[in-house]
C-alpha cells in the first residue's frame, strides 16, 4: 500500500522554472505510474473520447471531470497531486501545500502526430500535470522568462503552474519522442498520456 509520506524526502528532481512554476523530475515510481494509468483508463469509461478542435493540435481527450463528478475521481489522482503540490511548495510558497482538484482531464498524444499548439489556459487555478508513457517535447514560457524553456517531459514527471490568463504561462508540445516509453508501460509504446488536474476555485495566493 502506497503512503503519502514515503516520498516526502524527494528533492533531487525539483526545479523552480520561474515564480509559480515548478517541475518535478521522476516523481512517480514505476508502480505509481502503473496505478495512475489503470485509474485513467478505468475513468475513461465515463467520457466519450473527443479529438482536438484546434487543427494546430493533435490529441484525443479521454477524461473530463468537473465538480459534479468529484465522486468519480480516483484516490490516486488526489494523492499524487497532493504529493506534488506539497513538494513544490517546499521550493515555491506560491504553490499551495494542500490541494483538492475539482477539474480533471486526460489526453492521449500519438508518437506519429501528437502535438499541442501554443496557448495560455483560460481557467484560473493551480494545475498539476502528469506525464505517462512516451516523452513529450514540451515547452513553457512565463512572464519572467525571456525565451521558451524546453522540457523533455518524461514518464512519471510532473509540472505545476497556475493556468489563468493573468499568470501568462504559455506552453505547448512540439512532438512526442519515439522509443522513449519505459518498459513497465509497454501498452503506451507509441503514446504519451497526460493527466491534468486543476483546483480552479482556489486562487488565494499573490499573483506575480
């Protein structure tokens, strides 16, 4: 049984990219990644998959939960996002140490064509973004950054930021890297899965 306190000493993989933006490298163990993927796939039964509406993006949305569906959110989503925000708070106090997501989405990106056009989320709130499977060539640019910062967003990694327009955190995915899926997630050999959790009702911290 997984316990929240087991990874409280994790620190080697924490990067403060800019104010309010923290990247956690290799946060989730293989066992935790397996659990998260099982729960994502089980949760997808409640949603009819849809394709990207913007032609500059290419992905399949497999989950969309809002406040009305909170009772359907798996415990692993809640536990792992709380772990991530607790650790991120240790280097960036703007990010809340407590976390209760009220909006959940998941997306599949294929190795052949997966991409996400540059954008800034319109929904205010702290975002916890997990990656599973193949590595995404992900980039981010905030108001304190002169240039884009590229991240090879690997399986088990987590990115935390505030998605609201007022925070100006633009991001996107150029492509998905082939032959990068870890052995324990063979079913994702040609796919990158993204799980996005958002606490949209909570914006009690000071803006940049």
